[in-house]
């Protein structure tokens, strides 16, 4: 199957033109004329994953391998090391990042993973009615995402309305119209800003909130690929961070 055909299907599903100006979604490695024998899906790429991927395959990731233009390719950085393997094994790479965040991922995580009552979706931001105590709601979110510890800012005892952005969404704090905001990669000064605005925060972290890209896309692609005698294989991309509580042994 030609890569061009898969790309066109993905573009109809979630148009690449919707990506942010700073993003680099789309075809990153390969040619539209490439013949694809297998399709893999992962939130990210790493060397361990690439060892398991067969030649003449297509990998669809959430995060682009390359964001900024490369000035040299000397195989001593994350992106260039993986580029060498991709080219050697004739593996094509497509990334779907901010485009699918907008069209599918945020709503999918809100509804299917967190079981939220979504009432509105404005671009990246999903809104849901909650009507629960902050403590109860925060613990439910933590449990559903399998968070090893909870990082939060509590501004009120109750949550009536929540806003959600997967990944790193704190740049949107000025647009939030809710009493609680759940997103990832929350920094110290982000917390101070939210506290000044009276908006509670729950940090659902980057990997934990976006790893659901893989089952989401597999479900969207499965029927189309099946008609063309292919199937999407979800790869086990791992969180580069490890966590331990005080007293535990660092492994």
C-alpha cells in the first residue's frame, strides 16, 4: 500500500493544516511513493522501539521527531540517532500532533479515559460539568490515569466545571473559563498564576495524558487498514521519567 493513500486518510481524519505554526506534523521521513508493509503507532520513538520495527514500515507518532530545522546530522542527538535507523531500515514517519489534539485527543481523553461529562470543546480546551468536591474529583482523576502521586493547586473546596488540555496546556490559562484546570507539565510560576486567578489545578502530566493517542488512532485506523490487508500495531513507548516516593530505592 502506498504511503500517499494512508497520508490522505489521516489528513481527512484530522487535517494537518490545523497544526500550530510552531508544530511539525505531517510526513517527516520517507516518500509518498513508499510501499508500506506494516503500520506502527506510538506516542514517541526511541531506540528500543526502532529495534522492533520491521523494514519498509510506517510509524505514526504523536510527537514529531524533528521540531526545529537540523543544521547538522552527526548522530549524537536524540533526533539524528533515530533518523539514521529510520533511513537504514527504510521506515517512514508521520506525526500527528497539535492537529489531532484539536480534533480528537482532548475529547477522547475527557470522555473515554476520565469519564467526564463533556459539555463543550473549544479547539484544544474541553469543558465538563463535575459538581464534586475537589478532593474526591482529584483522586478520581489520579486513579483513572494511574498517577503515582498527585500534584495540584487547590483554590476551592468544590469543582463545578473543569477544563482539560492534554500534554502541556498552561499557556492557555488566560482562556480558561472554569474553576479547575487539568493539564500537564505545570511549572512553579504557572501554579502561582493559577492561584492568583482562583483556578484550581491538577497536573495530569504529559506522558500519562497523551499516551492514549495510540489506542485512539488504532481505533480510527483499524477498519481502513483492514480493507487494505494491513493492521495498526501499537508499540510500547515508555515514559522517560521514573518516580519514587521518599524512602523508596532509586532504581
